């Protein structure tokens, strides 16, 4: 929907901006699903709370950024460009490896 509106309006952005938006929304949605699933899992099995993976996951912005990189890399077939572009937006060295892994 956003791609059709952006491409038909003739404004700046074309398919680039909607792909970043769609990837960010999908990444944020995936974060919510994973966080809720882990919470339910720990409530059902309290002994799992000792494991570090269950204690917490990365924040929502990290998931949104990784989602945006993966959608951008898939649509434009440029994984390195997508990874480096989103890294340049944040300058966060902690997220460069997940960006490259998701874009590959």
C-alpha cells in the first residue's frame, strides 16, 4: 500500500522509503511476538528464568532496524549496502553483526 502510494505520487522516496518503513514495522512486530512468547514461556516454566536468553532480548529499535535492513536488502538485492546504510544512520556498533546477518 505504501509503495503504491509513494510510487504513484511521484514524490521523493519511490520504493526506498516504503521498504524501510515496512521492514521497521515487521521487525517491531517480530520483537513483540518474541517478547510475549518468552514471557509466557517463563510464566509456565519458572526454572527457565536462569538462562540469559530468557532474561531479556534486544530492544524494539534494534529489531526494527534489523527488519528494515533485511527488507531493503531483499528488495534491492544489495545486502552490504543495506547493512552499511542502516549502520550509518545509528553509528551503533552493537547492531552491525545482526544487520549483516539479516541482510545476507
